[in-house]
C-alpha cells in the first residue's frame, strides 16, 4: 500500500504544487478543498496521471467539527501539509473582529487542530509541514491578521516539533514571491520583484523542492526553510 499524504488547500496554487510533488514521490493524496471543486477535480486528474490515487476531501477548516470529520476518513497517515490559508488585506484601525478571526481560524487554529488529530494517525512516524510566509518575519501593516497568523504558525511549528519528537517531525516552509495573488496588481507585483535581491519570483518547483528536501532528510525538525530569493534580507 502506498503511503498517504493529506494536503490542505490542494485544489490550486501552492497546495496543488505540493500535492503533485508528493504524488510524484509515490504518495496517494487526500486532496482537501473548500469551495474550489472544479479546480480540485483538475488536480485530482493530474495526480492520477502520475499513477497515484487522489481522494477529494471537502471541508471548511475554520469549523473544528469538519476538521474532525475529515480526519476520521482515514486510519493512518504519513504526511500532512498545512497549505490552506486566507490572506486578507486591511488596516489595523479598521480590521473587523470577524476578519481577524477568519484569518486566525484558518491560518493558525486549523493547522494546530489538524496536527493534533493527524499525529494520532501517524503511528509509524510521520512528517508535518506548515506553509508559512516570508512575511512572518516582517511587519506588513496592510495584512495584519495574515502576518500575525503566519508568525504564530512558525512558533507553533517549533512547539509541535518538540512535543511530537521523536516519532513525528514538524517543519515549515516560508515562500517569498511566487504565484501572484489577485490581491496584488501587476504593477505592485513588479515593484516587489524589483526589490528582491535575485530580481525574480520563485518558480513553483523551487518551493516544492523544499518539501522534497524535508521528505528526504530525516534529521530536520522544528525548522522553517525560507525560499524567498533574498526577500528577507531587505
């Protein structure tokens, strides 16, 4: 039986990249999505094209009951990638409580609850990878709830790594500029790229290679691998 990986937010963007990367490394995929059913089906087709199973798993991860329901669908797990996230813009002086909670519930509470539940299914050991952001070490005033949630997720990564050792390793990947969001205009994207020391955004496969490294090197836990072209230097 092939090893099994759960990837949240796997319908598109980096979640899809991580799902396909794991599939190419021999994992069957529990392909989580929230609303993007058509995109999830396309990712499922691509996973199956490399000879692995892809099981569509719909859930609203801001609802703890749906997280428990999702985890109840499998008996054992080898890898969890917490990729689903919500990036909301807004100023500190006007951000609503609802928007604050929405970001923290998905970006921080959900990875914690998933790690807590999935660790019980990793009876033979496993790997948990949290997807953070280079912004976790910045003070992005336009994205306060997102920035705080990702900084806290890096702290949670270290806490979980210590708590789950030695059976389960927990690490994080912090991408820089990759796959422009609809929240960012083309002009703003180019301005950001011009600031990056390497003067280009990351290719998706360069972010995925960090996951491959964590799969292969079993002596790394509690670490955040930054893949940002030098953005954290500015």
